[in-house]
C-alpha cells in the first residue's frame, strides 16, 4: 500500500511550523484584555462559518444521485435551495447556448426538484417539504409576482407570455391614432381631450404603482407605451391648437344642397374643427407638466398609501372617458373619434389582461380595473363594428334608412 502524499511545509494545519508561519499565536501575557477578547471573538466567528459550510455541503451531497444534474445552492429564508439550473439544449449547437440561456432564464423559471431516486425516512419528508416550499418561492421570486400563493409555475409562465403579448399589442394599438393625428390637421384639432388626459393620468399612476411594488415589467407594461404616445398626442394637439387651423386646407365643408333646386340653402354635414382659446390650451399643457412633477417628487418618493389613494380615485374616473365616447358614438352614429383599430386592439389587451391580472396580483383595485376594461371597451368595439363596418360610416342618414 503506497504511503500517503506528504503535505508541503507551512501549509498543513497539523504542522506546527506552518501554523507558526501563517497563524501566529501570541502569548497571553503579551496581549491586553481587550485584545484577548477580540481574538476569542474572531475564533468563535471562524468556527461558526466553518460549521455552516460543513452543514451546507452535507445537505447538498446527501443523495448519491445529486451528481447527475447540475445543481446550485442558494439560501432563501435559511433554506438550502437545490434546483436545476437550466434545461439541456440538445437541439441547438453548444456555441449558441451562452446566448440562449439568458433568454430562457427570462421566459422559464428554474424548477425546484428533488434528486432522482427514492430516499426513505425522515430525510425524504424533509427534502420533499423543502422542495415544495422552494417551488413556490422560486417561481414568485423569478417572476417578481406581488402575491400568487396558489399559482403554479405553468400558470405563471402562461401569464408572463400573455403579458408580453399584451405589452406588444398595447404599444401597437396607439400607432393608428398616432398616424391619424400626424397626417390630418382636423384629427389633431379634434383630439378627444377627456379620454386622452384621463388615460394618461391613469396609466401614469398604474406605472408608478407597479414600480413601487416591484412587479415584473410584463404586468401592465403596455402602460408605459401608452404614456409616451398620449404625451406625444397631447403635444401635437397643443401645437396645432396654438397655430390654429386657418393655415391648413384639410377641412373642406361638404355641401348637401339639392342639384334640382339651386336656390335651396346650403348646409354642411361636417362640423368645423374644435378651436380652444389659447389660455385654455396653455393651462391644459401646464397642468400635465405639473402632474408629472407631482408624480415624480411626491408619489414616487412618498408613502405608498398616498399612491393607492390616487389609484382608488382613478378607478371610477377611468370610466368617464369610456362613457363619453359611447355617448358621442351613439348621438352621431359614428365611431371616428378614435380609430376603430385602436379600440379593437385595446379591447383585446383588456381581454388578455383580465386573466393575467388575477395571476400576477391580488390587489382589488387592479382586478376591478381589469374587469371594467374588459366589459366597457367591448361596447365600444360593438359600436365600431356597427357604425363603421355595417353602416359603412354613413352615420345618421344610413341608420334611418335601415
């Protein structure tokens, strides 16, 4: 039997010479009482750290099957978490794995799992209890969910993917309205102020609240795009209102006089663009700037109960623009204030968000807003389909014929 290998001098803990070189221990007579207490405290801390490391290594290597899967050890609430790092990507070349793994880390949570094989006794029950607890903890921490105690990882994955779809649809839903206002002077003059301003204020409050409670960015992430686009629309409206509509020839009244009677009075079916006084326009723009300053300085850094109070006020206030649009569409038998594609895409976002909100949060205000965002815009979608597609956008004239 070959002899054991010799340790290098000065590196072994059993070697007095090495201990003298690397861990000099002065005599007690050469130390003051305060220095002696410091040395004892340092030795005690070192023993505790060594004991904790030994305990963690024993917990991780308790099962002989642990070497078959890649494991990483973390501590969440003093519990050693054993979890599979990431799935094996056999379909992709290995040189692409470093680029694909971060993407999968965003889309897929690391599932907590026990090692394969059967372990009997008290160790098995303790290991299963740790795995069950960490399964929920890992999913919630990975998804930045505020409160989802009963949701499984599959539900959270579907909520994240659907939330990402809503974010993309929410950003794209404003593009038709942006294009309409960018190409038409009358559309800029007739921008629906109440729906745009209320939507701007509401999504600003929701965005601040989500950042304060640290929800994941797919939770109502479409609000940030709506804030940017609505701010841009309000700037277009303000600039056009200050310039006026006299320099543009986009507005041409349509005459409805009968060709059989040239002496008949001429009436116009198209209303002129809405022109607001300059002080009113400036006051609205200044009020928006003041609100943003207040949101950044007070709501962002102040107590969260203040932000929740503004959200409680915004919940019924957000219904006002929807009812105003419904009333305008009903009286004019038209749905041209906001492009129909924007309304339809917004309703689709609300339909998907009604599912994800019940997974991502248990806040009652958020859930009420999502349910209302599903029902009321559905009526607007019906008005768009009826007035613009069935009646062909003819308004009251064709409605009377039917």
